[in-house]
């Protein structure tokens, strides 16, 4: 058997060292949207099973070492949260936001093979890759200063191509500034241009899980006009394994489903074999939290974000947030601050994301580090070699 032998002392030490490094790294990052306040130890017993959620979670199939029932409950939870038609919803648990976005674009392409995709320049980097993989023509729309789509540019660009069906990849919480594209406004523009053949996918990786609790509420869900929505499970909710959820209309899924006799199920997902433990984690978390628990997580994050913004401004840092956002944007920090707090940086800005596990005490330490840092920000230098070889 595979597990008969024991690790050598050297390899055991490698594992111990890795655990120390991971614990240290986990405890000091503020720049990435990953929740770390989870405890799934009660589910450890399920790691002895080869759980594979291959096939459609709403079909029976012949392989029974699976968590399809929990997966369906996760989908139903978000279907209700995102105001989907109770008679026309479908979805599955993915490996993360990139796969979820790929699936949304895949459905859209199959429905409208001659369509043009529109997405803003603030859209997640994986979207360009997905569009390339699916070989769909696309146009990038300008972003406003806050990271939100420039609706005037969108309307003018679509008007010039109004003879083609439209696929919109909207973002509800952009990577750096957590800006939210207004699905209702996008839908209104398409209506004004009399474009009937259109599909709107909403990438709500981070903000979707708390979007329903925002005051004032921002349009992003099915009732607002989205045809599919993706979120990440390891971000706001938290999971030891990267995971996502894709929600779509069942009527659209039915148009691309293909029966596979080998597994006794429809082939409706991107991958064949699928992680069966991730739906179990999400199910466990959602059963513990419920809708009210998610709301309280958001209110905590929002309060910490407001505190972080105010404390940074007190020391003269030009920090700001988009409305309802838990992401605090600030000017690019010195390298030592960036390294210690693992801050994502793009161009001349960095950000702190106040996930549910982030405390005001952590913010105080971060602000204090920044206040007392004497290191200068070194701009990247370029050199040119004019010698001929």
C-alpha cells in the first residue's frame, strides 16, 4: 500500500519547515482577498475518501463517491441570495473565479456564436485569457478613475457594432479598486440601442458574497439583468482550497448539455473530474453562517475598512475607498512595507483588503509601520544598450 512507509527525517523536517513558513505568511498579509478565519477540522474524516463530483451536480450519474447533494444546496443558497428565477437556475462549484468566468463566456458564445465581447480595462487578467481560449472577438472599454466601466465609452462602442450580438463581462468588485460595474445601467444601454441578442456575465468574485447587504444596494444579480454570476468561495467565505461558484440559467445550460454514457450524466461542466471536497467546505460554512452570518462578516469588514481609511488619512496618506467597498486604495508603498504585508501593487497604487479576519489591531500595526518607514520608494529604472552585437 502507498501509505505503508514513513517519511525520512529530512522530509519530515521539510514538512515542518513548510508549515512554519505558511503560518507566518498567512498571519501577515493584507493585500489579497483571501479569508483565513475558518476551521474545517470537523471535516478531516472526509479526506480518506476519493470524492469526485464528476458530471452534472443535478444529475444522478454512476459514480457515488461524491458530494453532489451538498453542492446542490450550495447552489440553491446562492440562487436565492442572487434572486434567480426559482424555476430556472443551475450552477456548479468550480476551481475558482477564472473557471467560473470561462463557463459564463462559454455559455454566451454557444448562444451567440457571432457576438462581440465587451469588458473594461479594469477586468481581472484571467478574462483576456478566457476570451482567447474561446476565440471570441472582443473590445476593451475604458475605465473611470474609480475603476468602474466608462458607460459612455461602452454605449458609443456598442453603437458602432450594433449589428453584432453583445456579450458583456461586467465586474462587481475589480481587482485593485473594488469598483462595481452597474448591471442595471448596462442593461439599460443595451435596451436603448435595441440590441435584443445579448448576454451579461457578472464576475463577482469577491463582492458578490456581500453584494446583497450593501446600503445603498448596487445592481448586479439575476433580477438586475445578469445571465450568469461567478463568485469565489475562498475569498469572502474562506476555504483551504481555491474554489468558486458559477450560477446560470438552467434554460441556457440545457442548450449546451451533452449526455455521456460513461459517467451516466450530462457533460455540463468545464472539467471532467471535479473537486468534491470544496462543495463540502462551502456547505459547512454556509450552514454555520447562514445569510445573517454573511451579513455580519460584511459589516465587520466594512467597519475595519472605514477605520483603515481614516487612520491612513490621519498620517497624511491619500487613502480612499469606493462606496460599500472593503478595499482601501493607497499610493504605492515602500518595498519593505509591501513585502511584510504582502500588498498587491499595480502601477502607482497598492491596496489593503479588510477581509473578515482583519482586525483594527492589525491595521494599527500596519499604519504604524508605514508611519515610521524611512525607506524611499524606488521607481523602476530602465537602461538601454546601444552597442551593436
